[in-house]
C-alpha cells in the first residue's frame, strides 16, 4: 500500500493520547481475511510502530476467546512500564511455543481478530475495524493459508460470531474501513 494512503490516519493517531501508560495503542480488528495484516504492515511502515500480531498468541484454532485476556495482560504490563509477556503458539507444531515479549514503545499496533475486545479497549487510543464481505474474506484467507485453514473456516467463524455478539468491536470502532 502506498504510504500517502495513511497520511490522514497518521495525523489522527498523532492527535490521540496514550491510554496504555506512555504507549499509544492502535487496534486493527476485523473478521478473518478482511486484510488486517496487510493494512497493519502499511500502517507500521508509515508510523514506525511496533506490532503485536495476535496470530502469534491465539492458542490454536479454538482459542479466540482466550486471546483478549492474554493481550490485556500484555498491555497491563506495558501500562506499568514493564515488558508484557504472552504465551506464543506454534501453528506448525500445534502447541505452545516460547513466550512472546512486548516492551513498551511509543506506538504499538495490535493486528488481529479480538484486538477490539472489551477487555482490551481501556488500553486503546484508536480502534480500527476493517469490514469486508464474506466471499472476499474467505477467498483472501484461503488464498493466504490454503488447505491448512479450509477445515477450520467454520470453526473460526463461529468463534468470531460469539466475539462479535459479546464485544461488539465494530460498534465501538473509531474508524470503520470498508475493504473490497
């Protein structure tokens, strides 16, 4: 993505006060395949932000509900000026991996489904929701992860539905960006 596409967003972020100690945290949320990681990559390039990919901490295909409290724990530590630590997940081995350490930074972007959860929102300076139609999301997700993801699409979608009903992240988003 071209950096100029992020100019207005960079200005918006600059106007936001940190809500996580001295760290300004931006969440990029949306359903699977909405383009969060690509969008986040451009945002990180435009801002120099640190990034926490929730894909690194979801505890497997059935772990969406467990992830927001893990991330909130990381952010709680960062708010106190300490390095946040979260269990990491090895998708290749389908088992826990060595922990992930996230030190305080001036700007941190959370990338992933669940990053706009109610338990995380107190630490956020900005919540961005990427909105894409199901057919676009499915094609993107399966094109990215192929047959590895195909058997879990419905399993993950059910967890997303529960998350959306419980936490209503799109409703709480500061910015909703349609993706086609």
